[in-house]
């Protein structure tokens, strides 16, 4: 009986270890077959496996965003993953943003009760890619403004880079003003710019 439990856990670990890399490198259809086989073998996909598959749907040419959304919805409905999983939802936010689907990115982001820094940065990036700089600004201020936010999170270089780039791309006085304000905030927090940010 115990050996069966150990074998079961080893099988699950083996599946996740062996196949996470294959999912990232295989064409999407092969990845879906792996996922199906995995589940038929009684191994529940973990957040890493699902996020890699969501990313694969997004990288497909053309992107298969509706399938990525359907997969996540199906796994959430089957309680295989939580709708509140930052890793999975960050992957979905990213692929929606890459495809210009700001509503899909927003829907995924709103599933998260307490988004982590990666999820927030994914959403900021999706907003910027979709030309929703005001939404990005509001999101940034909501999660990182120490006077109003209780998230306990601090923006990092990615957070600031996305906001600065989106403001500078406006080529307007307002955009320059906002960029200057955020750059000063970044310096106050001792977030060091890297070379691409300096080049902006």
C-alpha cells in the first residue's frame, strides 16, 4: 500500500519534470496530447504545466488564445487548478496581451484575489501593448501607491519600464510629465535602471 503511494507521487513528479520541458518545446498539438495522456494516467497538471501550455498556445502562429482560455476555464471548472493561481493567470494575461485581447487579459487579472508582482507586471504589459496606458497607470497607482494600497508590493524595474515606455510613446506633454514623475519615484525607491531603460 505504501509503495503504491510512493509510486503515485514519484509518477506525478516524473510526469511534471519530464514533460514540462517537452510541453515548452513541442508544437501545441503535441502538448495537448501530453496533457491528455497525463490526465488519463491520473496525474493532475500543476500550475507550471498549465502555464507552459497556455504560453505554447500564445506562441503558436497564429496564436490560439481562445483555446488557451478554454483550457484554463475547463481546468478551473474541474477544480484541477484554482482561478486564483497567479502563475497560470499571469501566463493567460501575457498571451492575451500579446494578441491584443485586453478584455481577456482584464478578465484573467480580475480572477486574482491577491495578484503577485509578476501578475501585475503581466497586466501592465498587456495594457501597454494594447494601447491602454490610462488603464496601466490606474493599475500601477492602485497596487503600488503606498498611500492607498495595502498590497505590500513594490514596483520593480519591469513595472517602471512598462509605465515609462507607455508614457514616453505618447509623445505628449502629459506623457513626458507622467514619465518624469514615475522616473523620480523609481529613483526614490532605489530601483536602478538598466541600459534599455536609459536608452528610452
